[in-house]
């Protein structure tokens, strides 16, 4: 959906640069500045520094004199305001409003807008009433009532994020391969191996096992072991038993260096 | 839930101030800096300027030397990373992860953490692998794959927002009173009034009404009129009829100044 960000009477060049960057990371590029404090704000050093690579957004941005010029062709206007007004469009939380705007039900009813503009007032005074009155909705970011003062570029970032998510969102690249969970039979086999090895090293007394093995079973269940981790834990068990059977072997076991803490100093809590 | 924000090796004082402000607007206050570039960063001018009133967060912030010192007592650690890694905790979108963490099902299962820390790496290099490996999850903010470079304080703002929303969120103060929707009978009565007045001013031809009144009915249905607006529209109708009946009255009608456009120049699209 065509999406435009409109900054009205912006004072700080850094916020214009921060806005360009905030838009670009969320895949938006249409920026219009209405009567900014600095006529050359798109080329100021602070702007470019804070834009941090979003120079295309700055290069394509328009500077206009009036709010009306900034809104050509946009069908749905969202004001942003911190302070409630006693008249004007309904005040709504962005996430809820965006969900409604993009809902399949709205789509079916032909109510989904063709294009949207988000309007942001000046850092100091916010939006003027007459500009809010043009709008279909007034977005209020839910902030701590004791300190609601969002930075302008931060507000743009939140709106751009929520709007992008409502439009379907970008995907998160899964970094790690999803590990295959070990089957309960693999966990049980590993635990039998550990039970033997813990007895070998003198930590588990087979005559008075208390609840040690069920405790370890629960711990490993919560951890949702992978097959690879079963393999590691079996290696540890093997090395424990080897360490107990011999004087310490000349080289550590191949699977995993075995340095189990001495069981003597560990005490189990009473079984519950 | 106890929530901590940890900035590791932060270079830019402005980002520390921006982080303090981003946290405070979402109701968080526990900030720890690990080995920042500037030892006096909490008192630098740029920090204080960008914090813009969140000075209590700066005043209560701790500066420590190691990541471990920053994490005392925290039970669930979330790394943040832009670039996927081939090993480490699962990479997850913050909103989905927070929903899972705070879900009633997790609560019932005793899996809801007691406290959470969010870790942010340096502006230039992000988090080091060994710090990511400590964590339970690696948050990846879903950004445009072609330009994923979020500003540090902007990333803090998004995470703080999503986390606050997951915890229940702040409420949006409804600015305007919710208007009572007019009943269908009120709309029908107003439309009868308009039908008469539109005939009076010569815009509606009762012999060839086309679909004018159903069209207006649909328009007003979409607008979801309030009772107050019914009142305004009846005032307009009354003034239209008065204007047609007399030469223009000496003073405009009380309800609303009647200046209807001449019907002569308006043409209806063909009824469909």
C-alpha cells in the first residue's frame, strides 16, 4: 500500500535523518517535509549523519509549504498526537487501528484504503488542531502516562514498524538450523547411561538413589534435548565411567573432555 | 516483571540518552552500560540532551566492566542481533517471542521468567558471539532485508514497546467522547427532510429522482452519523428550503449557514 510520512514544522535536522533511517529499515521511502525550520534540512550534516545510509529517502523527499500540498492523492490520513483533544477524529492505538485497516473484513467491505499518510507535528508543539481535523484517525502511541514524551524519530520508528507488521511484515531469518528433538527413547537411553556412570563415580548410591534420576529426567525434558546433545551427554557419561575405572587416562576422552565435579561436595535437596 | 536494558560497548553518547528516553516512555528504568566508550557517558552533554527528561534513568544507571556483572539475578536473557549466526540461541521475532514468554500457558507451566534482560551490542559491531551464547533467545527485529540497519536507540525503542505491550501495555486515553450513533430511523427521517429540500432547491427532480436518495443513504451509512450530525444535516435541509422559498433571508438560518451549491451545475452519474 502506498505509504507516506509527513513531518510538519520539524525543528531538528537529526530527527529528519533519523526519520529517513526509521522509514527505510521498515521498507518505506515516501517522505514529505512541510515547512521545516531549515529550508536546506535535507542537506545538513546532522541530517545525513543520522540518516546513516538512508540517503535515497532524503534525496527523494519533497519539501512543501502547506500540509495540503503534502497530501495529494492519499486516501487515509493518520494524525499523531500525544495530548488528547476534545474534538476531532477518534484517538486510537496504532496497532489496533492498523489491524482494523488491513483486516480481511475491511478488504471485503471495500473499506481498505488505497493509500495512507502518517502526519507528525513539530517536536515542541505537536500537530495543530486544524491539521488533526483533516485526519481519519488520531494515533496515540501507548506510553507511560507519567512520561509520554517520545522522540520524533522514535515515534516514526514505532509507527513504521507497526504499519509494516500490519501489512504482512518482513520475515526474520532463522540463523540456526532447527535442531531435531531427541525422542523419549533416546533420552531414556542416555539417562540409563548416566545412571550407571554416576554410580561409577560414586555420586549415585544405587541402594539409596533418592529422586536423582527423575530429577535429571525432568531437567533434560525441560531442555528439550536434540539428538546431537544426547550424543554429547553420552560422551560425558562414558568419560565419567572411564575416569572412575582407571587412574586418569593419558588423554581426555574423544567426545568431550571429562572433568566432572566431585560428587562428594554436592548434596541433593530432600525428595519432595 | 523486572526488566533490564544492557548496552554493551556503546560508542555514541546520543544513543545512551536516546535509550534512556526510549525506556522511560515505555515505563522501564533499569539501565546498565557495559564498558561504554566514554567512561563519563552518563554525564555528557549529548547524552543528557537526547535523554530529554529521562534523567532519572541516567542517574540510576550503572556502568560495569563485564557483561556478567550486568546480568546479576536476571533469569531470561535476550540478545539482539541483525546478522544471523550459525550457532547460538534460536533467532526469533520480538513480538512472537514476547507473546510466548508472557502467554498464560507458559504461566501455568511455570515457564514464565521472573526477570528479563535485553542486551544490545555496539553500534558498529553488534554483539560478540560469546555474549550471544549466554542468551536464551536472539531477537531479530524484522526489517527490510535490503536495509536492516536500525539505529541503536531506535532498536531499544521497538523492543521496549513490544515488551511493554506484551506485559499488558499502557492504555490510550480516548480524547473525544464516543459519539452515540444515530438510529436508522433518525437517518431515514433526515433523508426525507433532505429529499424535500433538494426538490425545493431544484437539485432533485421528483419525476426523475434517479438513485440520488439511495446514494445519499449509502454515503451517510458509511459515515456512521451521530445524533448531533443528524441535527446539523436537518439544519442544512431547513436552510436550503428557506433559501428556495424566499429571496435570500436577511440573516442566515440559525442552525447552519446555508450556502448550497447550485444543483444546476451538478450531474449525477448514471444509476447503476
